[in-house]
C-alpha cells in the first residue's frame, strides 16, 4: 500500500508563491498519472493539475500560466509550484495517484491547506 503525504501549504499574501510537495512511500512510477486537486469550502473537489508518467501535463484554465506541476522520480515526489496566488486559490489541496496495476484505483493524500489572504 503506497501512501501519499503532502506538505508545503500555508498562509500567503496575494501575489505570493508556494510550492507543494507530495512524497510517496514507494515508487511513483507505479502511477499512470498523478495530480493535484483542490477543494474550497462549499465547492466540489476539482483537478488543478495533472502529469502522466510520460511527463504530459494538463491544467485547469484558472491556473494556467501560474502553476506548474513536475515530478522527481528519483525522489518519488510530485510538486506543484504556485505563483501569483489569488484569494480564489484558497482551498485544501490533495495529491492523487492513479494506477492501472491490479484493479484501477486512486490513492489520495490527507490534504494540505493553502490560504491566500492579506
């Protein structure tokens, strides 16, 4: 059983930056894709950014040009670099890994709070 542990959240002023990390307890190569989701109070969880094993990335329109997802396979870690943060980016951010090994299923981290406020 692989565990995903997020870190790097916190309070930041509008226009600031944060880098989230998602460390896996095993190889992230087992995941066909990994991603960052977020959930704001009263809203549904949404995919913010995803990256495949081949390095193909995708982003929700609202973060394009501001967020970057990247992975370090040697460290079994996926990152989300967030720049030019806005108050509407405030949410709990969750790391996700999707695997086709065995029965296709998702792994989730426990979440990390990001608050953008002056």
